[in-house]
């Protein structure tokens, strides 16, 4: 599912090459080729609704991120 969020509440940016390994360049615009990091941000939702990153990448430094279809995207400040 595609969710629009504020940039400072989004998952961290990932290298374009990492996203290309998953074939996402065929579905999404990843950004200009001269930039190493993609403008597309990726979060995987686990069974509890928490967002995780693709393997080998950091999700978000400051807060836990959560998504529920009935509420939407949430930044969980502890």
C-alpha cells in the first residue's frame, strides 16, 4: 500500500541500487540517476503493525513507526 507521510516521519532513505535489486524501478520512480539514495521510502508492516525495513537497512532513528488500515500511519513516540 502506498502511504503519503511527512518526510521527517518517513523511513530512512535507501540506496537506489538496493531498491533495484527488488525490481522496484519497474513500478516506482526511484529518483534521478545522479543521486545515490532513492526518493522512495520503504517500510514493511509486520503482524503487529510495526514498520520494519528491508533486510540490511535501518528503519528510522528516532521513533517507532506503525501502520494500521483502520487508523493509518503513526509515529509512536516512546
